[in-house]
């Protein structure tokens, strides 16, 4: 789970950096991170956790809300209509919400931190 989570952290910070307004202004290309929660796919149909982590994993997903891939697809269409570059979106139970940790500081906040 450590390597899995680390790879997700790498992808999310990579997309955040690539999608930074500085890069968007230069390229006009939006980069948006999509973070689905538990979804019925080939991956989740098979066992991916073993050993002493298995019981903990079962506890974590016991009350989780599952969704179908087409619900994720529909949410993605909506996200692409409204998402700013560099943002990340949680998709859970077919519903999308902006991941607050991915909101950038405003220009004013950056200036305040740098120069005041
Ligand atoms: N299913 C879930 O509950 C969640 C999945 N994710 C992530 O979403 C992504 C997709 O996951 P799923 O659709 O569930 O898995 P999946 O196993 O159903 O699909 C993965 C796809 O990636 C392709 N693939 C694998 N290695 C590849 C390679 N080297 N080059 C090109 N294509 C390759 C496979 O052929 C397959 O079509 C993964 O990164 C997974 O970690 C994230 C959160 C929840
Ligand atoms: C609230 C849950 C959010 C889930 C986000 C996520 O990416 C979870 C995916 C897991 C669901 C079923 C799985 O098979 C996925 C976990 C795979 C873990 C693989 C661990 C391998 C390792 O030890 O690094």
C-alpha cells in the first residue's frame, strides 16, 4: 500500500505542477487530476492486498461508497466543463467535488507571503 499510495502522490503532485497557472498561461493546456474513489473495475475485482494489511484494508472499505465506471465517466465530462488547470477532483458515488488541498494560493496571498 505504501508504494501504491506513493505513486498516487507522485501523479497528483506532477499534475498539480504541470497544471500550474504559470504553465497554463504559456501553453493554454489544462491539466486536471481525477481522483475516483472505489470503483468496480478489473482492478478491484481481484485481490490486491495480502497478509497483515488485509484485515485493515477490509475495515477501511467496509463502509465505502462504490461506483460504476460509467458514473466516473459522466462525472469527468462535467469536470472538464468547469475545472481550472492544476485542480484535482474527487469522484465518489458518481458525485464530483473539488479537492480543497489543490486550490492554489491567490495572487494576493502569494504576494503577501513574498513581499509583506
Ligand atoms: N478502481 C478503483 O477503485 C480506483 C482506481 N484508481 C486508479 O485508476 C487507475 C485505473 O484503475 P482501474 O480502471 O480500476 O484499473 P484496471 O485494471 O481496470 O485498468 C487499468 C488499465 O491500465 C492498462 N495498463 C496497465 N499497464 C499499462 C501500461 N504499462 N501501459 C498502458 N496501459 C496499461 C490495463 O490494460 C487496463 O486497461 C489506476 O491508476 C488505479 O490505481 C484510483 C482510485 C480508485
Ligand atoms: C476511500 C477509498 C479511496 C480509494 C482510492 C484508491 O486508489 C484505492 C484503490 C484500491 C481499491 C481496490 C484496490 O485494489 C486498490 C488498492 C490497491 C492497493 C495495492 C497495494 C499494493 C502495494 O502494497 O503497494
